[in-house]
C-alpha cells in the first residue's frame, strides 16, 4: 500500500470522525506545524499558542485577504477549531502530545475576524500613493 493511499485513508477516517473539517484543514495544520518548526534553531515541543500563530501566519502568507474565507470553507473558524484538529491528529497517531497538553490550550487565543480582516497586515508599497 502506498503512502498516498495510507494518507488518504487517514484523512477519510478523520473526515468521518468529524465532518466539520475538510481534509485540507488537517493538511494545513500539519503544514503550519512544519512551518513553525522550520523557524526553530532546534526541534522542540511547540505550544498551542505557537501553532495557532503558525496557522495564522501561514494562512496570511498563502491566502492573503482570502485567509479567513479559505479557512472557513475548510471548517476552521477559530483557534478552538485548530485545537480540535490537532487533537484529532493525536488520536489518529499522526501527532504526539505531552501529558500537560490540553485542547483548552487553543481556546480563544485570538479572533479570526481581528487577525484576518480588521487588523490585516497591509503592506504599503514604496512607490507613490497617498
């Protein structure tokens, strides 16, 4: 059985377990984890806050102004949803948690409307404008 087939089977099981989240949401959270860990000088366990910020930063980088809409389409509307995805990945054996890790570590860390819309990090170009 190929790795792709195994991955598809796992994503199907995750989707069956909690149909609120599109399979791409799980892959995106794993990508955000990789993104966060790639910025570290040496590997270590990351916190819920660090992963939620990684999801935010990667979504802004990848999707820009559409970040909230894309995440919402995948069923991710709040940092609590990121926690639900993380703990589903733990249950599936894809991620490992430490004893002190709790789903509440992801509870209401920031508001998606604030970070993706109201406080969108506009970049002002260097050429003219007002």
